[in-house]
């Protein structure tokens, strides 16, 4: 039976490790893998059976993966000192890493997809992150954007009272979560009152004056993660597990209902993961998950070591899983009952473990270890 307690660090090491960060990262990378590669029947539009609705409901859980990564990043970076020169070098290296991996994907996916490119087409696929090949690297580009603003955010964060930080968060919230909330209201009004509606999450209620790009919500999660972790460390948050679990599944259900509404209204599959990142429902789910994992007791050394290994390898798994998934998914889809939720859950786990094994091997090779680590 799982017990609960406030904080969990490895006291034997000189540098304490916060295991709930590793647990959150392990969950997040698993959700990324199962989101990118699965054979779930979520076609509630053309095949609206009970199983499809159940799959579509659980499908939305993956919307917390990206937010959780940014929350842990914020918790790790904003709550410690940093060297500006080293930080900028890290940003530059991360940008180079994106370019190198985009090139690798573009080359290796040629035989996997059975496609051919002209030189111009290859350069376009490499530079602009071709959909289905390297477009998942948008996450690292969003991370670079956050890291570029990090020195300024850090200044706001360290000032007592954090007035500028609060103002910054309010602005980010309005132009990301707030904008989608207004869109959601109009879309819901159409469904209820038959008004004209905006079936487009990219619609901007604040044209021209919006100072942020498409991934501004990542800044909010980055800061929220840091604030939550600091309050957790000082025991200033006391929310019961029951409240956290109830909040999570209520928000997930609302996200599911909105997804059904949008799918039916637009006659097009609504991706509650991609479109959920900057929804208030996913925000509630992400915060609930972060707090829930912080309350667990990490007393088993073997489990902790496993979490630490996965937690330290999430970037590598993220980069490698694209190859593992592309090669294995055709075989998985050929299995009997491969569209069942249980088998997809297992397949997602095997995808993570297979990718982890490759990453651990790469980390042993001097010339390649930097390719899967920063």
C-alpha cells in the first residue's frame, strides 16, 4: 500500500536527488511515447462505440506530458543559482542538438518511409522539421525559447514579493490559457445555442498586441513548477490526495466532453492532447499530478534507482523513441487485439524500455553520449 509523505531525497549522495521529479519525468516520457505510437481506436466520429469513447477519454491524459516536463524544468532551474555564460552555452548546444537530430531523422526516415527527396526538399525537411519525421522536435525549440527568457524570469523570481513575476504570469495566462478559454466558450455556445462558432484553436482574440508565440503556455508551466516545488519543500501546500485525484479526473472528464463537442461540431477528430496543452483542464490535471507525486513516499532504493535512471534519460528516450516506434508499430498493429487499451498500455511501456536501453548504450560511447544528454 502506498504511503504519503512530504519530501523524498537520497541522503546518501552528496547531491540530493528529488525522486518525485524523476517519477514525474518517467510518467511524462511514457505518455509522450504512447501518444506518438499507439493503435487505439479513438475514432468517435466514424466508429462511435463504447470502447472508442473510453479510449478517447484516457487519450487525453497524455496532454499533461509536455506541461510536466516544463514544470520539472522550472523546479530544477529557478530554485538554484546559475551562471549566465554556462546557461547561454547550454542554449546554443541545445539548438545545435535540434539541428543535428533533425538531420539524422531526415536521413534515417528515408528508407523507413520509402520516400525520396531532392536536395531542396531534404533541406526543407531538415530545417523546418518535417511532419511525421522530426516535427516532434518542436518541444526542444519551445524549451530553447523558455531558456532564452530564463535569465529575465530568474530576476523576477528572485525578487521578494515577486510583483513583476506575478504580472508576467498574468499576461502569459491571458494570451494562452485565456485565449483558448474564450474560444472554448464560443464553441460551446454554438453547441448549445446554435450560434456561429470558431472551430480553430489558433484564433487570436488579441491580434497584434499578443507579445507571445504559440508556445507561451510553456513559460507559465515553467514558473508554476518552480513555485509549487518551493512551497512543497517548505510544507506550505496541504492538499489531500482525495482532492488531487478528484480534481484530476474531473478536469479530464471536462476535457473529454469538450473534445466530443468539438469533434461532433466540426465533423473532424479533435486532438485533446495537442489542443489541450494550454487548456485550463490540462493545467488542473498537471498541477494535481505534480502535487500527487510529491506526496508519495520514495522509500524503496531499487525503485528510486530505476526512477533516477529513467529521469536522467528522458531527453534521450524522447529523441530515440521516434526510431523505435516507427520500426515496431507496424508489427504491433498486426497483433490480435492490438487496438485494446491494455495492450497499448503495455506497448507504450515496452517502447520506453527499449528506447531507454538504446540510450544507456549510447551513453557508454564517448562520441555519442552528448547526443542524448545535455
